[in-house]
């Protein structure tokens, strides 16, 4: 998996290439907006599975359990906007790039963290009965 993360005062933007990726179930205390540029992604949110195809958007409220899976072997390019940003989380912190103007305060409005859950989410769960949302 290839991930690039940039952040500012009130949010973060992540671009992820996910050939065959399957994330762990997790929550975080921030709102999330997803845009799938290419490929196919199955996203499981508390209410059920959703199939995302290119040019598909999805909104996730704070603190919902979710995970995703790329059921195909090709590249899946997903853009994720988190508000407030997840720049201090356990996964992207090594590669997070701050975007601040010279002299601008680099104090953020917060940085919730991913909380990974003890739930064995299998890729088949994400694929089953996927519906358009």
C-alpha cells in the first residue's frame, strides 16, 4: 500500500494506492469524506457494505466502525479528507507533510487517532451483498 498524507490547521488529505488492500476495522473521532478516483472499493460501515466505483463519494460521520477492501488486484486510488486531521495517528505520522505558509501557526484544531478494533473482518464480509450508496 502506498499512502501520502498532507495536513493543515483543520484537516488532512490522504491519497492511497491500494492494490489488494484490506483495512482493519476502526473508528476515529473525526468526520471523513472519501473520493474514489479509480479502481473499485468495498467499504463496510456500521449499517452495511457499499460498493464504490470511480468518481464515487462517501461521507462517514465521526466514531462509526468502518473498514474497506479492494476486491480486485488492480490499483485503487482513494482520496480521504479527515476533519480534524489524522496526521498524528499511528500509520501516517512518519510521512505526514505539513502545509503551512511561512510564519503561519502550525497549531492544528486537533488530531484524533485511529482506534483499531478487535474484530476479525474478512474480505468476504466487505464483498457480500454490496450495494450502491
